[in-house]
C-alpha cells in the first residue's frame, strides 16, 4: 500500500494544540486535533475511522471553521491507496 508522506503544518498543529486545551471544545474537534497532532513530524497516517469522521465533518454545516480545518488536514494525510 502506498504511503502518504504529508504531515500537519505548524499552523494546523498549533490550532490542534489549542483545541485540545480548550475545555469547551467538542469531542469531535478534540478527536480530530489529536489525530492531527499524532501526524505532526511523524510517519503516521490517518486511520479509516478518522477518515470517515473527518469526511462527515467536512460535509456538515454544523461544525466550526476550526474543526473543518482539522478535518481537512486529517483527510489530506489519509492513505491515497484507499481512495478517499
């Protein structure tokens, strides 16, 4: 399976860190933030479950721009061989 070498940018990693420290952030935002940080400066890729979760966030109008930014980062780091 082909590996995606993309990593989270410093800007997105900072946003993810801020969300994880925010006591009012939603569970989905924190989940996406954790996934984003796990892929910063590492060879890790997005799991199938996180791809699905991020995809739903991107298709919904109920999430904030920050949450959608994290979702986009997570999807961009998915394994392209899975055909996301």
